[in-house]
């Protein structure tokens, strides 16, 4: 009995000690892991040498082949730019016995401690903008790049110019790597977008110029026709035909009451047959769901698995990206007044950026990336329509970052983009398009085939097709950073 009491006492003492160790010791109470970052140490050997200067020179010529960590460590003066002063500081400390010696020979020079940072390992690190003289600008496909010199200062216009220059160099590097292997169709498509870029530059519209360059970079780094089934490209053809309907005299006459809703959908049926081989009789549409098909339940279970197994860390990283990344923030900020974005042009670029980032975080698993975004965007309850609007729970996306869209869209087009993009991973693209058309037709019918309902039917289909194409086509390994 006495031994038993002693044993109990020991257990209690050990338990109290463990609790004290976990609760009272700060390093256990506060679960923050940090690392020491040595600015300028580009080869990770914990010292400044000529080898670091050599890496910096390579970064000058091809900056975006190096990862964000190398870029971050290249900003020695901590002004969020990779500029000539950073290189001068690196040259000075690599040629001195220690930083104090370099400090003693210069009037304005970082103190040694300023070249070290303790940083949270999970913190989002904004990549500094490239602001060096760019050696390849003379023969760039962007003919204006050689003469484009961002002005000094911190105004909104000057910040835009710095970002435009950074993105132009980014695209020039990616374009050179893709050009030799690009197909004639890809080259023609790039030329169309380059014409828009030139137009924005000539007009001095730097905001639209920046977004056009970001879009070109994303195309060059992640999209290719190589090894893609023909159906993937035809999704974009069908999307553009739907946009053509919205701009057509046929649609204008429908809005004026001279044509019926069926006339518009007959034209859609012509395009769906020509582009995708899908035939429709909109006077006799079948149900969107087949409850007798067991495969649908298997696919839904798999989809739900990827949603519910999303880690808290995945959401935190996605939120950090969306709240801090300057490219995403610029893209998502392009909005229009109510009813002005009929062609859903504002929406696609920021959604593609979000999806690419999520895809990187889950190591290229497309179904998991769609699951993370779906869980972020949606409130997955079947009874959601029964709740008063002022009492609805908010999605992670709504409470933490601004998703793409305009006043009338809210989270709606984000859902369409991601959900139907995801369906392409479980079904064939033709099946996904068929499901989208039938589901959107049901909403159109429920809306009484009104002008508003027809407008949203076509806009929803554009968002659906954008998502299908990008979820299937984006390849995060098309151009891989190799500077680490």
C-alpha cells in the first residue's frame, strides 16, 4: 500500500512538472518557430564571399529563375527593391574581413545587425521588386522596355511603374524560355496579348498594363498546349463564342424584346455542337442529376474527402498570400460598377493566381487544391437558403480576404470557377460542360427566362468554362525555379 502511494505521488509530481513545462515555459506556451535569415548569403554557407556576388550577377540577368527566398535575401538595404545599392553593399562586405570594417569605410552603410533577421518560418515573405539595370532589355519582345525607366519616389504612380518594370522583366525571362518550344497557335495568342500591352503602354494606362503583363507571365509560366487534349483548348473557343453572344445584335434584340430567350439559346446550341460536339434541344431539357448513377456518389465522397482533410495550415497560407501578395492584390482590385463586367473579364486572373498558389502548397495535387479553395469559398450546408441573409455564417474567404468579383457577384463567380473546374477532374470535360449547361438552364428557367436570368446564365457559363480550362491546364512545373 505504501509503495502504491509513493507511485501515485511520483505520477502526480511528474504530471505537474509536465504541465508547468508546457504552460509556464514561454517557448512552449507560444508556438512560434523562427529562423535566422542572413541577408546577402545567397549560397547558404553562412558567410559573405565572392560566390554570393556571382549569384547576384546571375540574378541580374535571370531574376525569376531564382526562388523567393534568394530574392528576399538579395534586398540588403531592406527597401523592398533589388537595386544597385544592394549589390554595392554585398560587394563591400564580401571584400572586407568583417562588416564593421565595411561600415568604417562608408558614410551610409547598414549596421551589422541590420543584415540579420529573425523571422517566423510560416510568415509570408513579399518578394522584392526587381529594380536593377536589365541587360536583356535591348532585344526584348517588349520593345518599350529598353527605354522604360521607373521614376524615383513613393507615389501611387511611381509604385505602379516599379511593378510594371518588375513584371516586364519577369515576362521577358519567361517568354525567352518558352519561345523555342511554343506552337504557332501559342505564338499567335501571345502576339494578340502583346498588342494589348503595347496599347496600354502607349496610352499610359499603367494599371491595366501591369495586369496584362501579370496575365502574360501566368500564361508563359503555367499554360501550354503541349500534351493537352484538344478539348481543353476548345473550352476557350466555346467561352469566347458565349462572350460573342453577349456582344451580338441577336442578344441586343432579345434585350429589346424583339427576340425570345429560345433564339439566344438556339445560337448557343450551334456553338456547343460545333465547338464541343454537344447537342441540345432547349425546349426539352432533362434533369441535371442522375440519382441512379452510383459513380456520382463515389465522386462526391472523394470531393468531400479532399475538402474536409484540408489542413488549417493550408488555409493560413492561402489567407497570408491573398492579404499580402502584391500581384494578387492588384489583380483582385480590378472591379467594375454594377452590371459593367458582362463578359466576366475581371474575375479570371485573380482566381488563376489563387489556384496556382494553392496548387503549389499541396505539391501539385489538383483535387486537393480545388478542395482547399472550395472549403475556403463555400458554406457547405444544404439548408443555407433557409437562413435569413443577416444571419448567414461567413466563409473563410469572406472574412479574411477579398475574392474576385463585382457588387452583383459576391462569392458567386468564384464558386462557379472552382466547382466546375473541379468537376473536370472527376468527369470528362464534355460531361462537366453538359452538367454546367443543364444546371445553369435550370436557374434560367426558375428565373422565368427574364433578361436578368439570361444575362447571369451566360455569365455563369463563362466563369464555369474559365475554371474548367485553368484547373485542367495550369502546370506549375512548366518553368521551375532553379536558382536555389
